[in-house]
C-alpha cells in the first residue's frame, strides 16, 4: 500500500534548476516543500555534473552568465565561494580546418579562400537586398540574416545534427531566440579587430553573449550549484526524494488541494499539497493529470531531442585548448566536443590525463541511443582520430551519459500546441504552475528557467497570479546587450515584475 506523506504547502516535480530554485526560495520563506526527482543520484537535470572515479562530466557546457541581477545574486548566495573565472575558447571544425569562434577575419579568409569568401559576402548582400518576406522556418530566418552561402557552411550541418530534422522544417522561433543579436556585420567587425589586435577591451557581455571572452563557472561543475541548493532545502526541514518518478496528479474538487503520486524505490508515495510546481515535460504532465486534459492530443504532438555524451580519458594533459569545438562535418556523427579540463582544472583528477566529452544528438530509442556503451566509446575513439584530435591508442578509459528530452523541438506546430495546453491548465488549475525548459517546452537557458521559478514563488506568496512567467525570454533575445547582472533586458522581458493582463494569454 502507498504511504501518505505529510501534507505540504508546495509539491515540486523535478530537481533541475527551475525546481530547485523554487524549493530553495520557498524554504527560505518558511514554506513546507517536497521535491520529487526521478534520478536516483544527481540533482540539476541537464545542468547536473556526473562523477566517475574523480572525473566530472557536464551534460553539455553551462556558462554562468545572466543579465538578471536577481539571478546573479542568487547564484552568489547559493554558491558564494566556489566560482572561478575561465577564459573562453571555442572553434568550428569545417572541411578539415578549424575556425576560431568568434571568427577571426583573416583566418576565416585564409581557410575559406578568396573565392568562397567573396561568394559568402555576395550571398549576404543578396539576402539583405532581396529578403524573404515570408519567413517560416529556421532556414528562412538564417538565410535572411547571413545569406545562403554562410547558412550552408556554418549553420546547416550542425543544426541538422542537433535537431535531427531539415532546417526548413524547424520553426524560425528557434533562430530568433538563439541567434538574434548576432549580426554578420558585428561579427566581421569583431573579427577584424581580433585579427588586427585592436580589441583593447574584453567582451564581458557588453556586446553579444556568443562573443564572450570569459565566463564564470563553479570549480566542480554546474552540479555543484544544485547540490548546494538541495542541501539547503533539506537542512531547512524540507525533502528532496531521489529516485521518485512522477506517476499521477489529481485535484480534490472540494478543498482544491493536490494529490501527487510518485513511484519510489520502496513503492508509491503520496504527497498532499496546496500548490504544485511542475518542470516535467508538458507531454508527460498531460498524460498524468487525472482527469486527462482535453488538450492531451496537443501535448502528445510535442517532440523532444535527446542527447548523449561519450567521455574519453586520454593520455596527455591538454590535447586541445578549447572549452568546446563545434563539428560542422557530415563525415562524423559527433556534433560538439567538450574539453572538461578547460572548463575547470578540477574536473579532471589526474594531471597526466585529459578528459573530453563527445556529444551525440539523437532520439530516444534510435540507433545511437540504443547502442551499447562499449560500441559508443569505440565510435568516439574512431571519430576523434578522423578529426585529428587524438590517437585512439592514447585513450585509457571511457564512459557514456545519456540525457533524454534535452531539447524541446520547435517544429511548425509546437507553439499552437503549447498555447492550447497551457491555456487549458491555467483556466482549470490556477495552483498548478509550469516552469523551466521542459515544463514550458521552451528552449530557455538556465537563468531563464530560474527566473520562471522565481516569479512563480512570488505568485504563490501573493496568493494570485500576479506575474506572467510566459513573458520571461518572450522577446526571444538570447544574446542580450549589457553587463552581467545589469538586468537591462530582464526589466523589459518580465525578469523583474511584469504583471498579467487579466484574460489575455500570449503565444509561446
């Protein structure tokens, strides 16, 4: 028989950045909270740090940078003594050559050659003079912004690896959110300055976030942040139940309180709560609410891209200096390669070994996802040799980390499906709050996910929905202008306190 847990003020589904931010703030304010997390060991979700024999692996790289002063202050509060400042170096691998990223004009010219460089600029000029007036897809948006030639070189192959779908089937929303603010002209000017040594002032966020030259990072990886947040919640008398999967959610029509069922190692656990904060994927949430929502069909149409990292331990202190390398080459399946020592020296315990992570984008259940760990490690060794990054004989160990639903897919129908479901849930259940990347099916960064949780906590405190969390990052600006913590765009995008207009909902 399931046991009935003590009633709490708030039940939280998921111990990622959004869920733990909410739990941390609610604990500070004296609320009783229970968090359920299906991972038996790690908190942090996609921002967790996995450890094996002293080696630490990120699930992708996570720079700690935000324009929101509130988010920066919270990072410093949770982890006051463990941030380090790291130099940023990344490159693009294309047709056997490496391109510095941010681009260096003369290096790019030499690699591409004068003729191809001329074609790139001519293609860009054509796109500016004769833009596509009916932008629907990622391809339409990117060609308009950079020209077809640059799109085919620096966007198409990598983007299709990441998403597993043609660029002309992806919504333009993704490009607008992740690339807006990075213009070709600013990139060329920046590249010329770098090539000529004229960059006297480092880019610390005053310009485009993509061009940052350094960033802050927890010395033991981003999971260090969320482990500290979890510890605070537990020490405050609340609970984080590890290895507990979300099973069912229903609301008592009389009291309005929630009954959340989770499946744990010892059987089912029932949590009775006044509010529920969900960072579970919208598709999963819809299938577990009782009674089933009318928009279940919309939720089931939402798609996700999955992800795995193959970590290799390689003889040699630093086999390449980059934090990460983007692989724009169809000859290999790997999409991006992380160098964990370059993120933090403390990620690697042996000074005579390097540790790299090859990132493969896939769908849960496909050939890559279903491959055995040994086969994936062999694939990674082979592709490192093809790229000329290491000799497979120097690899002395390996590990595989899988991450399901890493990226919410922006296809043609995603926005309408999200709007339909969230509208129904908001109308029926004002005490059910959706937060975070998968909870809102929005490709938010860690700081945006945190802000959705911060505003949700304020709504719970107020006893009404004062703040529109769907306005966080609504202006689709990923590369904001301004300094870290300056909160320039944050004020504009409801990162501070944008009030809801009653009766009005905006599209996701």
